[in-house]
């Protein structure tokens, strides 16, 4: 949600490119986790959805870097966001490695 709010101030010409892509990838992290959670009784399906979430989180970090380079986000704000995504990625990797523990 924080990225969504910040992206409201991006230039209009970025609405259908950088802004839209960043919003989609950031939202996709949580939606993939939710889909995976519903499939947790099937370890492989659960891990696959978490892998998708991991990929979307990494994509979001890339969009954050673009935002800094384009001067749409201040570096200190971007560092905070990037660090949050590093933490999310760490949690996802741990969940993938231990997918069997979440099985119900």
C-alpha cells in the first residue's frame, strides 16, 4: 500500500508503464502468498506459489531502483522500501525451504 500511495505522485506519462508495473508486482506478492496458503496441503503447489511471490518481490525491488534513477523516489525512501522487500524475500525463502512444515 505504501508503494501505491507513493506512486500517486509519479509523472502522468509513467501511469501505464512504470507505475502500473510496480503496482502490479507489489500487489502480486501478497496475492500469490494468499493463493499458496489455500494450497498448502499440497507442498509442491504451495512452494510454487511462494516462488511466484518471491519473483514478484524481486521485480518490485527492480522497479524501486528505476524510480530512484528516474528521480521519482528519494533514495532514503527507496532504501527503506527495498529493505522491507529484502525481509519479505528472506521470509519467503524460509517458507519455501520448509514448505512441508506448513502442510495441513
